[in-house]
């Protein structure tokens, strides 16, 4: 007579949080102002403003945009602000920086507005494997939100977790 196999994980109060599930869909774009500089080094205000006025900003509709300059040039802050002011009406999110900063800001905002009541006094596993570009900082933002309410926090998969926190 064989014993019935019981899935203790499925029957436990254990909750899994997958950051990939809250990943917002949309194209990620790096907007490099290098091409709008004179010899990729100098910002000429009149030329720069002409480029800004004549650019098709609607192409960034529903995109997440990181504004940067890959050239080793000194760019005044107002130039980034001017570009941001034109992209903002179309894009979902705009930051000055690289794609990693963009993802960090996206996750910081998403996590700050999460309703985590379902995780109250529960053991939580933060899923570790992801196919999307989840920055390491997103995990720390999530720990910051979960730690005051969770019974315990682990990282990984239900079959192989690393303990991170246990309430006293």
C-alpha cells in the first residue's frame, strides 16, 4: 500500500511574490542626445533647440525612456529637462540616466504603491528567477515593504530557498 504524496508547500500559508508579475510592458528606449551635439562634443543652444522642436516625439508613446549622453561632453541640466518636457506627454516614464536607473525607478514606484495586506503575518518567498530585467534594487525595495508585515522572508523557489528575515 503506497502512501499518498502530500504537497506541503501548496497546503502551507507560504506566499510567493514574483517581481516579474508586476513588470510593466512597454518598449524601453535610450534617448541619446549625443547626436544633437556639434561634433558630438558641444551643445549649441540654437541648434539643439531646433532639433528638439523638429523631432517626432510621438514615437515614444507608451515607452519608458532613459535620456542620456554617451559622449564625453558637458551637458547643461536644462538640455535634459527640455528633452524630458517633450517626451513626458507621450512616454509612460522618463528618467535622466541609463536603462538600469530607468528600471530601478519603475520598480521603486510600483512597489511603493503595492497593497501587501495579503502577505500580513505570512511566510513569503521572493521569487529569484526572472526573464525580465529586474534590477537588484527592486528586491531591496520589496524587502523594505515586506519586512514590517511578513512573518518571514525567503529568496528563491519553494524547493530551494535562502532565508533572509524572520520576525521576532
